[in-house]
């Protein structure tokens, strides 16, 4: 019962995250869905890892952008 609920919630959150990808904060839905699904399916861990790496790269780019903008002033 709990396993089925976890899978259903994981799929729902992942789909919401993908559908609303243009909205800020929707990546959190995708991450939450992947976390729930990775508990049951080892292949989902690879997707979770890729999503985490993409978020890390985008955060680094954003940090560099704001640092360069601050130094130009």
C-alpha cells in the first residue's frame, strides 16, 4: 500500500515538475518526484543525479553572473 502511494506521488510530482517547467520553483516538484521514485526504482537515481548536476551547474553560472555584475559597478 505504502509502496503504491509512494510511486503514485512520485509520478504525480515529477509530471507536475515537467509540465510547469517554465515556472520558478517547479524544479522542486521534479526533484521531490525523483526522490520518491528513486526509493523504488534504482534507474530513477540516475535521473535524480542528472537533475542535481544540472541544478549545480546552473547555480554556479548564476553565482558567476552576479559576481561579475557586482564587480563591474
